[in-house]
């Protein structure tokens, strides 16, 4: 009974600290973890609940994509030594859960879309391609920590396009990450379209994901697509290209 009383008392103490901590601390943490590429602008409220604008920025710190972002802590989670948040992203809002415990973060029930141009921010070498279409991110459950990755996530590129080629759409593509505990295996495959992209790689939390891919272009599209691919890939033969990320 005594330990239960102490646990409840400690829970109220932690809750008080979270309720008083300003939401701007989230912006500082995101900026540090992403080297300034992800920021929480106009943050209002506290770590308990608040709202702001989640922004993805280029290397010069300029905002290139932003979306409404709000969060609310589940009070009961504090007593279980976890911080579980209900998160809303975008408008209309896509809702998911984020749980933090010790040195791990768990994401679950994610399904939202964002413009494909964000790829040029996440992977700078793609910026020159002026990418278009939509990205759809889906996560059942993904747990990440220092040297630990468990679960799966899927990123689909829908109605893929580029401002450098008249071929549109280029197709539909899927990048999947499967974590086995120590690291994650990355797979790239083509779902549909004249440009065939396939690849494999790995990712360990705390490091940059590595992906080696091949691109194949059928003869009827080579004049339109080969110049576009030469900007980021090595041409191995007629209609055959190799690309590695990062490079």
C-alpha cells in the first residue's frame, strides 16, 4: 500500500512537471534530433497538451512543407512509467499514438499523406528532380531506440511524377522497413508504372539508412526518362541504372 501511494504521488509530481513545461521544448528537441530539418513552429501549450505547425525544412532552414500538429497526453500512462500521446497531424486530422518510455519511442496506427516534394528535403540529392505526387505513410507499430528497431512501416509514392520529364505518372512505388530488433531491412519495389524501381538496404536507428536500387526503363520511354535518371544514377547499359543512397 505504501509503494502504491508513493507511485501515485510520484505520478502527480511528474504530471505537474509536464503540465508546466512549455511546448517550445518539443521544437528544441526536434531541431536537435533532425539537425534543424524538422521544427515545431508557433508552438503553444505545454508538454501535456498543445498545438503548433510541424515543418520540414531545407538545409538552409527555410520551411518547405508544414502541417497542423496537436498533441494530448493520456494521464493514466504516467503511472505505467510511459508517456502516451494522442497526436493529430494535418487537416482533416490523421490521428495516431506516440508512446515514450526510457530510451524508446513507439509509433502506432499511423496513416497519413504528404506531398512527394518532401523527399527532396529528406534526401537532398532528389531535390533536383522536382518530384510530384503524394506520399502515404502507414505504420502498424514501430518501436525505435538506441540500436533497436522493431515493427514495420510502409511509405508509398502514389501518382509519381517529376517536373523534368513529360512522362506522368511515372508509376506507384513502395518502400518498406521491417525491424527485427537489432536493425531494419529496407525494401523498394514497383507497384505499377513504366519506370521500374527495385532495391534493398538496411537501417539501424541513429545512423543514415542505406539503400541500393536499380532502375529499368523500357525502350519506348528511354528518350524521356534516361536524361532524368542520369542526374542521380549511374547508367550501366541501355535503360539500366544503378543508384545508391546516400552517395
